[in-house]
């Protein structure tokens, strides 16, 4: 386990931000979800040692979060949520500065700064003053400074906030590439569920300072009964009629998706057979999984 | 036995080849003598330099120009989390900022003082000066360090109050001069020298006089000025401890 | 006022700021229903929204609503609601005060202001928080308050600039539902967003702006079909991928077949989806093949965006 927390509590005065958080986070990319005020940012800050938990224990890569926050900060790269940079510097000086602050020798930090800036796609802009950077470039710069000291874990707080579609895709591709390396792990906090869906293998959902769900994404989304979603082209009336006749429960959503609950007596092939007999094409056919949004709504328990 | 010939005689030596430009500096010794008269480097000279409004004005310029944004810019651009996600303590951060500013202020205070002493020793060609005033190096070094630390902390304090470096700069100048203006008003009305304690500038002058063995302008014990200025420094440290934090309290 | 049926029409609309291009030569008609407005940063989305709402004067061309020009036309402003991207509140007023203040500006009587603000607050679900100071509002509540001011005068045309930005998934859900509820009353809603799946959750009808021009408009899947340069990709998951592929390689419309062994899928590129799916449905019904999943990985808004705007 890379990150382990046991019964961690933290309060801002009377407000309990973390209320007995116990979790394990393993290999790869892990998503951190929760409504506003659920304690996501607080959790990241506790993990980095910015905040001392009131009670509870925790380890990040074997470093105690109470006693060895410097040890943690050496192996963790942190990408904060807000826009942040230091005015008057160019990207190389900026990135190298944080490499040096992490304990890299000056020359090495400089060399590494060029490498990570190329990696995040700022190679050509690296001598420009940071104040002239666009939102997407600032986001990459934040990623570069988080990577400069070659951390073992990356904490990314809302990495795609305020980006346009291209910017989002590019950052997500970078994150996916980083987390595909075996020896670097990623913890992403985000409000955009599709981002988590695209990049993460496991998931922690926080709600009101408590862990509402955690585990592998695939396992959390698994549906036990045979529920299929399909889209069809053609006159679907007779097809649906035939399905209902075969004891299927059929639902149609407003965006044209047909949901079928298959009884045990029927298999997938029967669906295709009925479709062929009714003269329609099946254009989309998947075993239904709980959408991340539904999973989120269910665990957080609203609506 | 010979009789020396009278009249013109020859020089029996031979000329050497090289040129000797340094002999042109023949006048240098003359200049040194003049400078020694001109540069009356003695305690009064130090008192005049360290008590001059010009020096304080130059220090203010440095503080306004390069000090006002030290922390305000970091707050404005949210860069504190970046610093503190590295193995860095609060005191490392504040210490770094303090050191950068104090370095430049010491260039204006400590370095000239050392130069004066060196020049004096050079011109006088003896250590008699130091023997006469053995306390002088200690007092001007002490004073340089004190005033530089005071101004550095003063700058960091005001720079950490907001996210805008201009406000910090305005605050720095305003607090400095307004306190002086108030002193002027009260002193004009009540003629009570103790009011000098409300003016930053007057406190500094009182204390510089005390450090350098001059007679203070006002008949107020220097220890009070020292306490006032130290209180500002302590307040600065306390405020910085509160203000420099990564985790904002979320409502 | 009878709601519904008003069209927003732009004709050769252009806007420059000095020599900076905002929007150039846009002719479009936005009909009732929800339309998603998308494009990269600086493409001209906000300029377009501001032109429609009459906050900017066109450099060239016209914008009309119900055949009346928008610029400097207070009658039209009554029928348009706008929710800007930025938060600009008086933090020390309550939600209700904020809303009634704005309604007062529209010239309603005191009784009507009260009535309308009650209704608008109830619509966005803020009736319980209405008398708290805005300072204490969460991001979701602020966003809903902004929407409430845009709909309080029941406009026929609602323009929302990034209404979902920065919201957590639950607040997003609420806001999406709000927008859809408003739509079902038969009005025109124009929504911009950077997060494409969110647009897809709202509507199938989009306007894609790029470099100051309209790059595409209409139904997402219709637009996808029009992009000839990228043939459709269909992914089929089956136990016997190679067996399935063998049945397709002879077909003229199949351009390529690829195997993704980690996913266990076969990826077909086809120029003619109709023929492909017809055949696939038939094969899946046959005894020999067990088709587990059929998906179209590039039949979505993200792909449309990528193909049209380019990476």
C-alpha cells in the first residue's frame, strides 16, 4: 500500500473536515471524489503534512504523516488547485527553483527542468515569462514543477479545472502516460467524473469528512444482474414488443438508449436474433455498468 | 690625488630600459594626506552617516522597490503551496525572504561603515584610530544589523498583510511618514519629547545616537525607543507566523 | 407573453476589438430547445453570447431575436436571460435581496418582485437559503442564484456561460436538471461549456465555434456522419475476434481491422455504417459468434471536436 490512513480526524475549529478517515490506496492512478466541502483538499494537505491531524495515524510510502512530513514531501509531487506561479521568472528558472528546494543539486535541477518542461509540452515556451502563459500552459507548468524532483507519488488537485477541451485532453493524456509507468503513482482529486473515469483504476469517494466508498473502479461499477444497454437503428417498435414478449424488462431513455433486463432464460444472442428478425441494426451494445455519476450520487446519498 | 673638476659633470650611470608609469602616481601621497584631512573619520562621522535622512530614504527605496512584493506576490499568485510542498519549514521560507532583503539593506549600512574604517586605517597608516575608539566597530556593526533587521521585518510584515505589492509599498511609506507627521503634530502642540516614541524615524534616530555614542536629539531614554522598535519586530514575527500558512481555513 | 417559438438569428455577424478578432462572419439561427456552444479558449464563444444579449454592438452584420435587432433594444432584453461566467455578487446581501434588487431594475411592482423572486428561488431550490448572506453560499448555490436571476423574468431565451464550471458532481446534476426543466417549457437555451461530456448530457444539438467562425452546427451524430476524413470506428468485444474479423475482411466498406488484445476487442474502420451494422447484427444472431459488446469509440462529441478543431 502506498498510502494508508487510520481513523484520521481533522477540524478547522468547530468544523470537522475529516471525521475518521480510514483508507488504503495502492498502485496506479486513484481518483478522489466528493462534493464541495467533503474534505478532499484537507485530505491532500494532511497527506502532505501541511496540516497535522487531530487524531489518527497515517503512512505515505512508509513515511509517517505526523513525524516525517519532509520525507513525504521529497517523494511526493503536488500540483495545487489554484493558479500559481512566481512572477518575473521563466519556466526553466521556476521549475529548477523547485527542484533545488526539493534538494537537487543546482546543475541537476536545471537539466531536469528542461527535461520535464519538454515532457509536459512547454519546450518551446520555456524561456518565456510566466506572466504571459495561458491557462493551459500554467496548468502544464504546475505539472512540471510537481514532476521535477522525480516523485514517487503525484497529488493532483483539480488538474483540468478551467481548461478548454483540447487542454483537458492533453493534460489527461499526460496523466495517463505518467500513471502507466509502473513506479509512479497518482492521486487525482476532481469534480469532473469523466476525467476520473478516463485516468483512474481505483477510487475513493469522500463525503462529509468520511470515506463513503473506496476500491477498484471496475468492481465498484459492477452490476450483478444482466442489464444491457443498446442503441438500435430502424423501426424499434416490433423489436421491443418481441423483447417484452420474451419476459424482458425494457426501458427507453430520452436520449434513445434502450435498457434491457434479460431473464435467465435469455442470452445475448437472443437479443441479436430478435433484432435481426425485426429488421433493425444494433449499433451499440454494452453490459450496463453503474455510471460513475450514479455511483457518486448513491454513495453520497442525495437525490 | 686628484682635484675635482668644477663646473658641469657627467653622470656615470646607464639608463634602464623599462617605463615606470607608477611614478606618475607621485601625487597620490599628496592626495592621501589631503583626504585624511578631508575625511575626518571619527565617531561623529559615523553618527552623521547613520543618522542621515538620506540613508534612511535609500533604505526605504530598497524596501519599497524590491521588498514590498516579497510575500505579497507569493500570496497573490498562490505560490505558498508550491514552496511548502517541498521540504521547507516556515522559518526557512521567512528566513530566506528576510535574508534577501537584509542583504541589500546591509549593503547600505554595514558595507560603507567597513569601508570608512578601512580607508581611515589606510590613510592614517596606523591603528591608532582603532585604539582611540575601540568600541566604534562594534557599535556601527551592531547598529547596521539592528536597523537592517528592523526594516526587513517591517517590510515582510507589511508585505504579508495583503495580496497586492502596491498596497504593501504604500503602507510601508505611509506608516513611516505618517508616524512622523503625527509626532510632529503632537510635539508641536504639547512640546513633550516623549512623543518621539510614536515616530518610526525618531525612534531610529534616538537609537542610532545611542548606539554610536552621540547625544540623542530628544531627552528620552534610548531604551524606550529600543523597546518600541523591538515590539514592532516581535509583532512582525507573530503576524508572519499566522499569515504564512499553506492551508487556508475553509468556511 | 406567450413563451416559446422565438428564434435567435445572426446574419454575417462580426466583432473586432481594435484589430483583435472576436467573431467573424457568423450566420446562424438558434431554434428553441437546448443548444450547446463550444470551442477552444478564445474562439469567440463569449463574444457571441455577449452579442446575442446585446452587451456588445456588432462591428458588422446583425443579430435579431424575433426579427428585431438586439442592440440597444430594451424590449428584447426583457425576453433574454443571461448568466455570466464570473461571480459578481454583493457579498453582504442575502440571495433574496440580490434577486429582488435585480428584478426591481426590470421595473416590476413591489408585489410582483416578491412574487417572481419567490418563484425563481423555488425553481432553483434556494428557497431555504434565500435569507442567508451570499458570503456564506457554496459554489453550487452561487451558480444557482446566478441562474435564478437569469430566469426570474421568465425570458424566452436563456443564455448560460459556463454554468457548470467548478461545481461538484451533485451540484452539476442539479443545474443540468434545472436547465432541462427550463427547456421543457419550450424555450431557447444556449449553454457553453468546456467539458464536452457535460454538453452531451444536456443536448445533442451543438454549435462549434473556432477561430471566430462557426465550424459546425447541428446534431452531434449528424455532424459526425458528415466528417468523411475519419471513417467510423466500431469496437466489438467477442470471444473469437479473429473469427469475426475474417467474416469482414472481404467487405468493401471495411477499411481496416485492428485487434486490441488488452481489451479483447476488434476495432473495425468502416465507411458505410449501415451495411456494417446490418451484417454485424446478423452475425451476432448466428450460432457461431458470441458478441459481448458493441461500441463506437469515436461517435461522441469529444471525437467530433478533435476531428474538427484538430489537436
